[in-house]
């Protein structure tokens, strides 16, 4: 099921990473897909509070953790620019689904990057 939230469908996820040749597009695509799957889960499961939201975002963060090795193999990295961009998009997603009070560090608390 594709996300239907209009804010999400009109958003260019990880835009700064696509603009920078240091980040391989095929890996950025995988990151974008992680964020879109998160949106789909939010629409399907409709978390009723921050704890439920954080459980979903942390699972998505674990997917980004697993993607780190692929970046290294491509002579790239989830470093400062990428970390900030990913964190901003997690925060965007939380706000798009009505979680204005979500803490960005809590959203990605399980990150290894």
C-alpha cells in the first residue's frame, strides 16, 4: 500500500543526498524506500502516541543501520550531511502524521550513524 498523505506524496525525501555525487543514487533510493515504508506503516497502524511512533521510527532506523555497510562498500558513508538529512526527514514524517511534539533524537535513537 502506497502512502496517501499529501504532504508525504509531495515531499522529495533525501533531496540533499541525491544532489551530492558522494552518495550513490541506488543506495539513496533504498533510504528513501525505508522512509516511504515507514509512512505506509504509520498509515496502516495509526500509532496513538509518541511511544508507538518511536517504536516504528526506531525499526526504520535499524533499516538505515543495516544500509551503512552498503554505503561503505560503495566508498561512501552515512556521515554528517547524510545524518542531518535523514534525521530531518524522520522529523518531517512525524510532523506530517500529526506528531508535532516528536523529538528528533528519540525518533532515531537506535542509530549507529
